[in-house]
């Protein structure tokens, strides 16, 4: 529930308590005054709550792309891993890097580079479900948290992202590291480190997706590799 609705509810409770304690005045002018004060208080509470929601949005989301910032994404990762642990489910994490982004920036300028990042963020959000989470780890590195998803399904989503990037972002490719809880890590921190390490290995080859070696999975033309 947003802060605006919480503030509005609190305002209504205060008004109700006042009416119960003191009753409705009998004087017509006092009734009008009370209604006016109630309206002003309710509107003020709603606007304050709305402002708090806007501040939270700014604090939690990247100002350029609109996806979660890394610190908030980490909080979400911890929450989902703990939930998966309780429910005996899988969580898959994708670390994604735009290949040769510096070259793109140098060739077309930083404004075009920013547009590319925004376009890529929208592509990621369109590639996953509403319950999944997209974040910007830093620079041209993005992360995708797939809830209730095993490694095989995560690789299929990674392959789809790679294909869409090749088609939609001309001349740009992505390298992806894939790791899953509980198969490759026992905590959120371990999961993030594993996927991050795999992404850096994939970056050495470009347009590559790498997954931990204990998942022997081959999904064809995605250049998926298993580190030894």
C-alpha cells in the first residue's frame, strides 16, 4: 500500500476519533468549519503521502533507466532467496553486460549511450514476468531476478534476451552469467557473486552466456559455456 493511502487512512481515523469524542456540533457554522478542516486535512495527508512515495521511487530506482538500483535490488534478492528457502523453490539470477558499450559511447556520444541503456532496460522488463525484478548493477551492467525459476528456464530467458538484443539493438550484444539458488549458492550474497563471476567470464568471449559447471545443460546456439 502506498504512503498516500496510509496517510489518507490515518487522517480519516483522526477525524473519526474526534467525532466520537466530541460529537457532531449543532451549530451550522461549526459544522461547515469542521467539514472544511476535514477536507483540508485529508488533502494535505494525501499529498504528503504522495510526496513520500515519490521520494521512495527516486531512492529505489535508477534515475536514467527506471529499474531498481543495486542496493535495493540486493534487498529484493535477499527477500526472494529467503522466501525460496522457506518454500523449497528455485531462484535464478542473471548478470548481464552490454558488450563493447564504451566503443558505442565513443562512436555515437554519451546521449546515444544513455538512450541505448534505457532501451535495453525496457527490453529486459518486457522479457520477464511482472513478478520478476530488473535492476541496474552499475554502468552497462544489469541484473534480472527470476522467482520460482530453475536454471534451465533461466537459460531459456537469457537466450531470448540475447536474441532480442541482436535484433533490436543493432551492432550490440550481451554477455550473461547465470546462477541459481539452491543449486549454485546457499545465500543471496553467494548467488550474486557466482552470477557476477560468470558474467565476467562470458565478457571475455562476447555475446556469450555462462552457467555454473554443476548444471550440464546445452540449449543450442546461445554460445552457452560451463566453466571448469
